C-alpha cells in the first residue's frame, strides 16, 4: 500500500533538520527577498521538468523554478539566474505527482 500523499511540497517531512538559511551564507551576504509560488504552479513546473527535460525532481524544484522565472524576466536576457534542483524524488513515487496525467505548464 502506498504511503499517504503529502498535501504540498512544504508539508513533506525531511529525514534531517535544515539549518537556517542565514547560517549557510557567507557573513554579510544579502538575501534579496522572498518569492511566493502557488502550489499548483510548483506541481505543474515539476511535471514539466520531468516530462520535457527528463529531470526526476520533486516539487521543491518546481517551486524554485517558479520563483526564478519572474526574477529572470525582471533581470533581462543578459542576466544569468541559477537555481539548485532539489532532487530526492523517491519520496514522490507513490503520490499523484507521477501517477496522474499532468496538465501542460509554461
């Protein structure tokens, strides 16, 4: 029997505690801001990474892409926006992320 599906990427428990973001950055490094990404957008962008690029990633990657897209658009074509693909996809196999027919996302 499959494990119960998490409601959202942020509700999925991790097998280890995450340190505060500030502790991972060099002293004095700026944090530019916070970008909110809708759950449906994160899921759609995750499915697109899987379908079009063959990247077996989880919904946190979809959220990262969803946050990076407006930044890239704002910065323009000469800028480079880099994100980290958080890939621990095994925990998503039993849930709808990979079992339902996804809608197309941009």
